[in-house]
């Protein structure tokens, strides 16, 4: 009898332990997790998005869509979602599942040659769990995929291989969240962060900001500038990295709200400064933002322009190790310092493409002076002193109502503004009104002076004026790009192994239009904006001459497809085929009459 009671007691104990274990696991699974806390600290960008159907609809209606849709990554993502839709045994299965979710996407530098993404997807309801379970079962049954799983630090990581495309993606679950990536090592990094128990968001400083609650904002974007140089290093030549690292040290992070208008992508928000002692921020932190008045001098052909809106532009000066080795005569150094102190307001670095695609770009420097007469006097004294030290008279050339002078000092702009103004083995200078112009050769300065004298500058160009109306009026640091003009410059500065990828995306990059990325100090932060704008083409006349309404036809239920133009028998000619939300397919004649209807089980793709 005692033995029987002991057995009963042991069984009850086992049931209690199992119940407690099951309850604990159920409680853990139900516990809400802030997805931001799962993101590894080395994320370059993190995008929190919602209402993805509306995003796609807006993009498809925009001038940008044809270019975006051609990107290989977007093509692959679209193809995979369509494939998952077909495997889900539900109409628009994966699309519907993702439609209204808040999803995080983080971008990471995966290795020295590539980057990759991690997707963080919440699974909120019993129905969604059933959908995921059914989808996983169908993937396992499909001949298109192979599936394998392995344990990593007590997490089950599942790997799925698309045999037809050679694409692999992996996932694991954590507290009712799917973590997905095509790079298993990135998933392991997320798992290690979870197991360390230090679940802190990389965007913790912005935890009280939610741009998604604002009208027309469909995503918010976190940028980590400490990892921007490593990301750009994947694409650009190595000799650009020091300058990129320095300029990226103005801010540590940004959080921006993303909007889309008819022909523009807009991002606005705030950035926290980079407080490291040798940062760009610590050189200019007291400077007030300045208006963009250099637009009166910038040639229309300037493809890339960096402007520094500072009361004292010379504060940007920082020297790389190789520039610290440069030697200038003491007298010239004193005069250069005196010249730099006369500059006030704005410094601009402009890159103008060569006449042919293979020609190197010209680099021009535009800087404003607070007192043109004083600057001109110090500049002439400096030129004479440099001639004296060199033992010969430098080149002088009158042009467009001013004089172009050669300055016989190597890397003279570095002496004024530091390494960001490098690349001047020779230097030629001219002054127009309150603007001093420095060029790598006399021809480049002549080109700039000719543009100013004929009014072919940004301030007078309708296209640029329309664009600048959407940018900040005053800023401390701005980057402006005219994508079509910038394309040959980009090609020359991309690493050889990235050339093929760059050429695949040539259409997208050349057709981006105009870009402005700007930072303006406001108290202890920088107001930050990014504008990408395609100029609107005037197509009203073309539409008027080319198109007219053939017929209008109303349907009882909403249409779910675009109209397909198909050819019937020779007697019936062309007809239109559409599908409505009940999945009924309709054939419409050239006169607008529904001539047949047929119910289907699936949506026409």
C-alpha cells in the first residue's frame, strides 16, 4: 500500500513539475519583447516600418518605382514573398501576414566585402502562429526547398535553401517573434546578445520618440554614424576613408521619420552629436548654422557639393597622418593663418565631372570672406611671399573681370582647411565679390568664373531652385548630389570588385535626381533632413495628345488586379481582363461590355 502511495505521489510531483515548466515556457513566450533591444549594437541602419501594403501602393504610383523595382534586392524580396504566398494555401498569405505589422530591419556589415539584413517580425495572434506553422510544413513538403535545423546556444536555428535560386535564409523564434536573415552569422550575433542578458536598444536615446504616430510617416530610420565609414568602405576607394570617418563624427546617431510624396522621399528628425574628443563635432559645436549663399557661385555642373555653414570655416581643419608631414615655410604659414581668419560664413567643396566619362573630376573650393578687401590684401601678400620662397614668379591670368593667380605652395588648401581640402598638387585662386575660389588648375577656375559671369549657377537654375525650396534654409553641414552628373565620379571611386554591382544599379543611381543631407545645430542636437527628389516632367501635353478615354465600366466589387490587355479570336479582337475581390475573372470587350465571367480559386498573378 505504501509503495502504491509513493508511486502516486511521484506521478503527481512529475505532473506538477511538467505543469510548472509548461506554464513558465508559456509565460516566457507571452512576454512582450521590445524588438529594438534585440538589434546588435553594430547595426548601421535600423528601419521600423508599418502598413507595408500602403507603402508599396504609394511607391508603385510614384516616379521612383520603376527604378526601385529593378534593384536586385527588391526583385528577390518580391519573388520570395510571391513564392511564400503560393505555399501558404491562403490568398495573399505572406503578403497579408506582413501587411500591417511593425517590423524592424537592421543592416550590418557582414564581413570585409558584404553587408546583410536581419528582419524582426512579431507573431501576435493564434491565427498568425497557425499560419507560420502551416507555412513551415508546406516549405518542408515543397520540392523547391530543403530544410535543416541546428542548435546554437539553446536556440533552434532553421535554415531553408531555395534550390532553384541558390538562396538561403535562416530564422529562429524568441518570445513570439521571428528573427530572419540570409546570413546565419548575424542571427548568431542576435542570439549571443540575448544570452548575455543585456537587452538594450541601440536607439535607447530616442525611446520617447515615435515618428510613426505622425501623419504620412510610414517608417522611422535609425542611423549609427560610427559604423557608416565601415559600410561605405565596402564600396569606395580606401583613400577616401579618413575623410569619411572624420565627417561622420559630427553626430553619433540619428532618428528620422520617413515620408513619401509624389516625386520625393523625405526624412526629418534629430541627431545626437559625437562627443569623442577628436570628433568633427568638438571642432564646430559652438557654431551657428549659416544660410546657403554659396549657391550664387556654384556652377550648374557641380555634381557633389559639401558645404560647411560656420561662422569660422577654418574650424573644420584636421590633418591626417600623411598631411602632418607636409612642410611649409613659417612666413607662409603665418600669412595663411591670417587669411583663414578673414573667412566667414560658408565653405564649400564642389566636384565637377570631366568633359568625358573617363576624365577625372575637378575639385573646387568656394569660401566666403567677411571683408573682401582684407582677404584680397592678405592673399596678394601670401602669393608674393610664396613666389619669393620659390625663387620664381607664379602664373597670373586675367579672366572675366578678375585675376587668376597661382599659389606656389603644395597642398595650399590643406594649410587652410585641413585634409578634407586635399588633392591640390597645384593651386590656382581667384576672388569674386565676397567669395574666394580655389582650383586644382587654371582651367577649372576659369570654368567656375565663366559660369558665374553667365549666370549658370545653382541660384539661377529652375531645377535647382525648385529643389532647394525643399531643403533647410540654414545648416552647419550639407551634402548635395545631382545623381546623373555624379555617376561618372562615383564610378571612378568605387572599388574594382564592386563595379559590376554598381553597373547593375546604374539606372537607379543615375535617376535618383537631387539629394540633400543636412545637419543644423539646435541647442544640444542637430536637426537633420534628407531629401531625395526627382524633378517632375511636364507630361500634360503628351498625355493630351496620346491618350483619351475609351470607355468606363463599374463593377459590383473592388478590382484586385490591373487591367490585362489580351487578344481574343480574330473576330473579337482585343479585350481587357480584370479580376475582382471575389476572385471572379471578367472579360471586357473593346466597347466596355462584360462578355464573360469565370470564378477562380486564386488571384491571377
